[in-house]
């Protein structure tokens, strides 16, 4: 890891299903970010909303220590042996955006039910355990459990026709609960 590529401090932001990533603020942001804040962040080709769970990564040594202590809860791409590529925190979530969490949650429940019905119809040996829209609705991720590999390409095509957004299927560990903490 090369410390000159980071804008300190770094923050850990958590999303639905326990997803976590590293973020930084820009000089334009200008407001302090603290643990518990809901923030809009740079995401995969768009924006997402998450909760700051760690707000004090001030240097490379603290970053490496955090990675070593949380190796089991961070994605493999954030292991202590790999370089972190933090994304940007745009700003704190406003009251209207926080209120929108309810409708987003309802839409995710509906998407989950539709996907589960299609899985039963196709007799695929898998179960959907959660669905998550990226904040800007440019991506819909389905979290599932299955015994082995599943060819769900046809399912993804059908879901794309319904939702007109990128569809991702993400296998999860059935022993690790998916708990959104907003």
C-alpha cells in the first residue's frame, strides 16, 4: 500500500446486508463526518446511501490495523495484503432521503417476492434472502443461498426486463445474518 494515494481521514460505511467499504471526504464537503451519520457516497456507476460505522482512520498504520482486526467482515478486496481504493462521500443524507428509505425498503421486499416466485417457477435450487437497490436505482442486488453453482442467467434476463436496471446475484453465507442498520 502506498500512503500518498489516500486522502485522510478514511471512513468505513456500511450498507444493507453488512456490505462495508472505505470512503473519504473532499475539501468541498466541508462538514465533519461522524459515526452513525447517514451519507450519500460514490457507488458502482452511481450513488448509494450508507451509515458511517468507523470515522477515525487517520493514517496507513491505523488502516492496516483496522483491516487486520476486521478481516472476517471486510470483502476480500480489502484484506490487509491488498491496496484500498476509497471512494468519495458526497454529503450527509437529507431528511427527504432518509424518509425515502421506507419506500426503498418496500420496493426491495416486492422485488424479493417477484424473484422468489420466478425461482420457484423455474425450479432453481436456490433461495433469495434479501434484495437491495443501489440508492440511485441503477443496480438491484439479490442475495441468495444455494447448495452449489446455479445457472441463473435466464432468471437475470427476466428480472432485467421487469426492472430495466443492472441485476446482480450475490451468494451469501447462510450462517451470517443480513442486518441493515439504518
